[in-house]
C-alpha cells in the first residue's frame, strides 16, 4: 500500500500537470526530488487522460535531461527502465515509455547518441519490433520527437521503416509517420508520396503541453511547426 505522503505527492503531481502553463508546471515539478518525481510520472503514463499522460512524458523529458547533466549513470538507469517497460518479459505494457524515450533523447544529445538506435529498433522487424498497435503509435511519436531535435539521425533505412506506416488505416500512426519524415526534411527528399499531400484527415496532435488539431496534409507540407516554447 502506498504511504500517505506518497499518495499526497502523487496527487500534487497530477494537479501540477493540470496547469495550463507549461513553464509554471515544470518549475513546480522541479521542486519535487527527481527520485520521487520519476515514480509519480511513470504512474501517470497509465492514466486514461491522454493530456495528463503526454504532459507526464514532457516532464519526464526534462527529468532525463537534468539527470544526464548531473550524473549520466542515473539518466542511463532511467532509460533502461523505460526500455524494460517495453520488453515483453517485463510482464506489463509500456504505455508512454516510447514517447518518454523520444522526449528525453530529444533533449539530451549525449543520451541520443547512446540510445536513439534502440528507440528506432522498435520499428525494425529485424530487431526489437513492437507489434502492439497502440504502442506503435507511441514509438512513432517518440521517434518523430527525437528526429525533430536531431534530423541528422534519420537514415534511409529508418525512413523506409517509418514510410511503411504511411498506408496505415490508423490515422494517428499515419500522422506520426508523416511528422517524423517531414521533420527530417524527407518531404524534400521525395519520400512522401503525393497522396499524403492531399490527405485531409485530422488528428489531435500533442504540441508540447496542449493538443491542437492537425491535418495530415499540413504535417506533410510543413513538418511540425515550432508552436511551443524553445526546447
């Protein structure tokens, strides 16, 4: 059973995550010791409230960056925990873990150099392919987030793996695939077929602290526009 002060802190984290102002929320979260904060953010990965889940992912990105700056081994332990959650042997389902990996890697060049290839491998049938449809959404979002920060990490092989989702009947997976390819400049490289430019299907896209409506064709034409604060 969770200790009373643990439940109180978890509730406080949730209330902070409900804040409409990202800077204020992150400042308040930073006052909670990272060791406690990590556990509570993990617990919110499993909430049915998609906004709280994604905000937890954003907050975990800042924790990962902070840990990497303070003591790299602690950051590596966090990455290993996220990876383990996505492993079948963990006994659970790693909701939010791939998204958090992408968010952390997008904020830490050092961690991206070490772990980006592992995140990308979750799309690779020859490696650590994840076939759960919902987790695939998370992997594509995480990959796109990492690639947005470090477009040079997009290889032709990775672009080919992502492009397989352009014909998905799942509009979220399709949109996240387009986001990843367009963010790396793959539109200019001719990797996005013309019919994607005409796809007007709309999703609610998380943009750093809020959801905004986005059409697939607009993502294809422009990639992700920087509608949030500077990373």
